[in-house]
């Protein structure tokens, strides 16, 4: 059975904002990933490679799929080669013909399709950046682990990782480490029936 992990790593501000980290979405506070990641981004890249190498597959929402496809499909190098070759599953009712290597569209009920995928695959099924999809999966107790890289900035506004829905979810901290001088990498497991 597979293990669903929100990671990639999942980048958040200190106050939990995940919106527009690279500044391409037009959010007035976007671009915080580079602005506040600074010299630590080289170390962040090493963590991203570690995450990709240990993943069995990626699971994405359509927007994240299109973002990562556009970013990684034309590139080469160890991380790009891994992302371009690994199995990718995209949850979408509108995407018909995925054009990124080894991509499969999951249609129908998200919870049912992801539950099946979790039964079919072994290893980590990583959900990178797709926080809306992640919220749905967390709400239905399908996520096993969350890995967050916390950036040293408070934005005060913006789309937050957990949002409002889903009710109380208990987690247990299983690992913490620093990335470079300013980023913190936190790993939490969900505690079922807490």
C-alpha cells in the first residue's frame, strides 16, 4: 500500500501561506520563495532532489501539473530527469491528453480514485504544491504525512495550506531539520482516531 505525502517539499510562510511562492500568479505578496529563501535555495534544491528520488509517484491537481510540466519538461539534470521520468497522476475533469512523460489522468470522484491509487502503488505518493487537492485528501484521511519547508516571512494574508475546512486533525512531529541558515523542514504524521 502506498503512503500519501504532502511534500515536494511543500513551501509555506511562517503564517501558513502557500499562495504564489514564485510570483507568477499575480498575488501582490507573491515571489516570497526567492525573496526570503535567498542563499538557502541551493540547500533547498538538495532536499527537493532527495524527495523526488524517494517518491514512487507524484499526485497533482491540474494547475500544479501544468506549472511543473512547464517548468521541468524542457530541462535536464538530475532533478529534471527524475521528475520527467517518474509516474505522475493528475486529478482533473478537464485535462484530456496529458503531454508530460508517464502521466495519467484520474477522472471521477477524487476520494475514490486516490484511494484506489493508494492501494495499487507501494512507496510514497507525493503531492507537491497542490494544496487544494491536499485539503480534500486530508479531509478524507488519505494523507499519511506532511512535510513543510517554513520560510522566514509572515505575509499576513493569502491562501493558507490548511484553509478553513476539514475539522480538527491531530499530527505528531517526527522530524525537524534546518535547510541552510534560514529554512526549517518539518515532518508530521497524522494520528488517526486521536
